[in-house]
C-alpha cells in the first residue's frame, strides 16, 4: 500500500477518534432512552434504502412492559387509503397529486431479533408484529407497529433489538422522499414510540401532525454512490471509499430525538462559523441548489442571527454543527426542522425586503430550540413548538432586519415592494388569525382541528400572538425571565402545557389560570371597542333650586351671565365595550383638544364601562389598548374613535381599490 495513502488513512482515523472522544467527553444532556446504531444503503435508481438498526432502549418507567410500539411513518405513502393520504384529500387536496406505482412509499420490517447477553442466542420476535391504529381504527393504515416481548421488560432496564428493514421512498409530497436524483430522507426507519404518562404514545401519521420521540444517541453509516453530496444529523466522523463506485459516510450525534439525511449530486456546499462573545462556536454548513446560488450569504446570515438571538434569549445551541438545506424545487421538503439540520426555501425573484429565505431560515433554525431541545409532543401540543417558535422568529426578524414591507407580486411573479408601508413581523400572524379565531381551542390533537387552516392558525398564528400578548401583559423583563426559566428547566425533556403554565406562575407570582383557560384551552374571541364618545359644554342650571333656605328660580341666561367670565367646562363621555367573550384587562387612553391625556385601566369584566370627564377642553379622541399590547384582539379598527373623523383612511382604501382595478385592467390587456 502507498505510504501516503497509509499516512492519510491513519490521519483520518486519528481525527475521527479525536472528534469522537470530544463528543464523548461531555456529560449526557438527556436521559438517552432510545439509542440507534444503523448501517444502511441507498439505491438511487430504485429509490430504496435498506439495512439494519440496532436499537438499545431503556424502560424509563415504573411498570413492566410486555409490548413495544414503533412508528413506521413511510407506510403513510403505501396506498391511497392510509390515514395521511385520506386526510390530505380532505384538508389539502391541491397538494396531493395522483400517485403512480413508482411514486408510492413504504417500509418493510423483515426481522426483529431480541439480543440477549453474550453467548445467548437472539430470539426472533418477528412473528409477533401487529399493525395497530390507535387514533382512528383505519385498517389500511400501517404507520404504527406493535411487537410482543417473550418476557416483560422490568422498569429501568434496557433491551436491545436488531431490526432489518427495507424502505421504499415516496415521491416527495410531504416532508420526505425523492424528486429525480434529490433525496430528502426523513422519518425513514422503524422508530420506537414514547412510553409517556403511563402509556405508549405512538400516534399514526396524520397530514397535520408532526412528531414525538425520546432522546438518545445516533450512530449511522450511510452507503451510496460516490457522486452524491450528503448532509445529515450530527457530525461526520469518517468517510470510506468502497472501491466500487460507492462511498460510506458515518454520522454521530448524542442527545437528539431523530436522524435525517439528504443526498444529491447537485448540492453546492458552503461552510462558515458562528462566533459570539460568550456563546459556543458553531460550524454552519449550507447545502445549496445551484439555481439559488444568489441566496448563499442570506441563508448563512439568517442562520447566524437565529443562533445568536435564540442563544442569548433562551440558552446556547448545544451541538457543534448545524446544517441548512436549500431543498429542490417541488420536492415537498421545504420548511422543515430536524435535530442539527433544517430545510429552508427560496423563490428566485425575491428581494431582501420580502424576508425570504430569511423568514423560513430563522423559523426552522429556531426549531432547534422549540422542538429539538425542548421536546414537546407535536402530535398533541403543536402550539408549544410552532407558536413559541413563530413568536421567537418574529422577535429575531425585527431585531436583525427591521420591519416588513407591504408587497405584492405582479402576475404572481414580479415583486413590488411598497417601502412607505411597513409593519412589525409579528403583525403578519394577525391577518391569518382573525377570520378563524373561534374555530377551535388552541390546545387540541393535531388531526382533530376543523381544517388545515384551523390547525395552522391555532398552532402558529394564535400561538405566536398569545406569547406576544403574554409578553406585553407581563412586561419584557419578566417575560424574558419566564421563557429562559422554562427553557433551562425543560431542555431535553417532554413538557406539557401545564408545565409551561407552572413556570409562568412561579416566575410571576401570579395566578395566570384566567389567561390560559380562556386563550389556550378556549376558542372565544377577544375584542374590545370604543362604542361611543361625546363632548359638550356642561349644562347650566335652570329651574327651581333651594339656596340659603329659600327657593329660587334660575334661568340658563341668568346663570350664564354670572359665569360669562368663567371658562367653559365640557362634559365628555366615553363608552367602552367588550364585544368578545374573552375577558382581559385593557387600558383606555382619552385625549383632549388641549393636548391633555388621561389613561384608565378597566378590568374588562362587564360588557361595557362609561368614563365621564369634566374638563376645560373638548374631547378629541379615545382609544382602547393604545399601545397595541393585546395582539389577540380580532378587530383593531374598532379600537378608537375621534370627534372629527379623518378622511385619510377613506382615501387609502379608495386609492388601493383604484390601484388594483388598474392592475386587473393591465393584466387583461397584457393577455388580450
């Protein structure tokens, strides 16, 4: 063997051992309940991944377990009657094409062997495989598998299983699959469920649900043609040229709850480093489509902004590397989050004012905190990661890039940005939330919402607006303490809504049940309005009055003559109404013509309240929630009234209508 080749190999081994020992040197961040060692091979022509996994699993409960439950997510693409595709035709019919035979996907578990102590023959438990449907009883859905153990597994004991499987990847229509020679391989292996709160939590794969799993260690070897460029969860420890046109990459990561990988011959690879005065250094890898080369710097900058602000606000990113993937066009894999790897998404004609790919990049990188490190149950409490993350990415976008600008695309292609009209990133959630505020409670199983729109509104929009409203109610400093305390306490664990509520009440010292009961566990609207305002001179005395023991008749004119040198006093009335069912304390700002202002605080409990003022100045205006603290208010247009109506809003809507009429006529002319 060539000496240089030997020296290079030894050097590679030493580097890998150094990286591996560095990874092992730290204390475990999680309980490491589900640990996987995998060796798999991709056949890009057949769109098949085959191989084996060795699962070492800890029964971290207080009861014996005779059965184990597994997710087989890829079986959601096995036929048109699965739960996911059945729901998809109802919820997102425009997103699901007619699938051909070669577009379908599935996963076959060929054998499951129970590995005992050394020298003891493995026990074949393959015959015990049973497909179950815990959510809907759909007999055509095989996304959950149950196996029976020969003997119960005692509490706090581990079990080791050797599982052989073959996964046929589907056409990329929903988070995983292929598009030509681009592969995004997610939720692709037999994945054990979570024994949680005294029962197996292993839901079927639904069109509006994401995922839930325990933390552990992943050691994965991937073999595929050597012309493919690969990105994956974790650190690449080594690569090996197999001499047959294939190459094997080994990836390793501790304290994560999933493993995802992607491969394509066309990726452009860029590397950068995130540095900070006190946060740890992070290697940033960007896998970019060649036709999106112009977005390279914007992707990397947005990723660094997320690493910085999420790290400063909540806690440091705990892994040495993060990978941002620019997905292939029409691959169905854009805008998704996985441990240490996420996908963005870009449109070729997008100026920076439109915040794309910045918005999706920050959001998905932010999921490394809300979903990755805080491992809530996305099947059951989607708002706890999507809502928290939408709130957080709003804050990052505003901090790093400033306001959004009103924009439209001419002919749905060419962007027009109106820089005179700007708004806060957080306000983007309002337009989607307001029409659907009453459809569902926010805390609901992901597949039980009325529609996909309601799922999105409650998980993302309302979730974010709830966190903004909570911040404004508590104040920035106390709110920051709440979120940081919650993150630090629950990282690498599985919190539920009550766990977050408990932290809020602990940090604030307040009973916040009134807030969460109405907003998280309810679906009523929040809407306060200025119903009526008036202002007129105080009525002068007129009629019989007893003065000094005698009855006297006073006319308005006589009283007026006595007071003609006195200043005119105005009586002003403001009526504020609660139009929605949600009760929330609100501020009311009253402004007078002489510039004087008074601010009142109303508990908002009764249906209305009247404020009366006697001032030497007429009332000018009244506004409820003048600082726009209550982001959940469904109608800001009724929040204020003025004594002298302004014409500008009417002009605004008239000009907007005329602009779009002209736009329509020009489009018709273009195609005529």
